[in-house]
C-alpha cells in the first residue's frame, strides 16, 4: 500500500504524526467499452467546444457557472485555500461508540504511526479502547474539508470519513405513518425464523458470485471464443418452484418458513447452506470410496484365501501320487 496523505492527529497539545492509507479496494473485473462490430476500443477525448481542439490534462481547470458568468479556478487557486494546506487531523470531541449512525460512514483509511511517534500513537489507541469512545475529527483531503471518525480496529487506528448532516436524506414516506397491528403469534414466529438463521458474522464465508461468474465467463470465452455454450459453462439452472401460488397471508408465510427451516436442520444463510451441501457431498463421496476400498480388500482377501486353499489341495494330491 502507498500512503496517500501524511499529517498529524492533534488534540490539545498532543501531536501524533501519521501516514494515511486507503483501507479498501475494488475487486470488480475491469471492463472497457468497444465497438461491437469490430472490437475497436471506444475512447473519450477532452475537446474544447470553442476551438474544437483536444485539451491535455495540464491545461484543464475547474470552473463555476452561475448561469450568467463563469469563474475559472486553477489548481493553484484551489491549493491556496487555508483548509487545503492544513496537514492536521484535528480532534473535535470524543463520543460514545454507539452514538455513531453507520449510515454516515463513507470511506475508510488506515493510519500508520510515524516511526518517531509510536508511543503517542499507542497511547491514543489505548485511551480510545479503554474509554469505549470514538474521536470526531476535522481534516482536509483532496480539496475537501471532511468530518471523520477516528476509532480502533485491532492494533491500528482507522479513520472513517463521515457524511455531513445535510448529505443524509430523511426517510419521509407516507406509508410509514400507518401502524399495522402485530400479534404476539406473529412476533413469536418471526423470532423463531430469525433464530433459525442466527450465527456469527464471518465475512470470509461470502463471495461476490457475479464477479466470480464473470471471471469464469471471460476465461471460457478466451479458450472457446464466441462458440461458448453458457448453459454448459454454468450448468443448467432450474427454477425452484415454491409448491403453489404466491403466499399472501403473512402468518402462513412465517409458519411455512419456520417449518421448512426446521425440516432442513436450521439454516445459516446461503453460505451455510452451500457449505453444508458441500460437506454432505464430500462425506458421501468419502464413504463411497471407503466402501469401495473395503469391498476390494475383502475380495482380495477372499481370492487369496481361495487360491491358498486350492494350492494346498494340489500339493496334497501330488504328494499322495508319489511313491514312498
């Protein structure tokens, strides 16, 4: 990983120099646009609408247009802003961890301590852990003033940018104004159904199926070209029937779901079901192989025993025929 920003966490007179790294990355397969007739790459040019010329990046500036006038802002103009020049992650306050709404989280960054500030870094990390609080910070990054949450993840400090309050929309839907009556029986069935899917979150159990299938499709087309049979590549996908018409009644839907879950031995999500299926198949395969080996072994022993008996009989007959 490469540091994208360097600065210092400051609160009071305490200064903790850090390096900032992106904590996440995109795993999607990179695709580009082409002409479907000949596969030619489609490219976009930065053309000035006044002189029709293609403009290189170094001569492209940002501008604001109010409808009547245009104000051009050069990179030097933007770099001159006081907030952009600041290299500090300024702690504003420390708040309880549970007061942060996950809806406000945006991007995540790891903070690496500068080699000279390891003790100050460790002290801040330990203080946040013991107090069960998160530091709310202000800082400037990539020509934006940002609000952030500084918290602990294992042994590292994580900085998560937060959306500003006016960037989070209010969920105002007329349908939420109604308060439907929920019976205790419905609550019990819903709780039972939820319990059948209960488990500990293990992110490594889940994978991006679409991206996996896309990579498989690309590899197949590289090998077979346009003659690829997608049904053969991915297998025929049979649509599962629900066993009748659409279930409208909520109680009936809950009851059926709970019964189906109990019948399958309790579901643990799609990942758990797939894992259980693979394990079951593997066990059956192993049992079959073991049985086959046992059968072969028994046959071999029986053959050896019969062969031994036959040989012994022949020897005895031969001995009896020979004169003393």
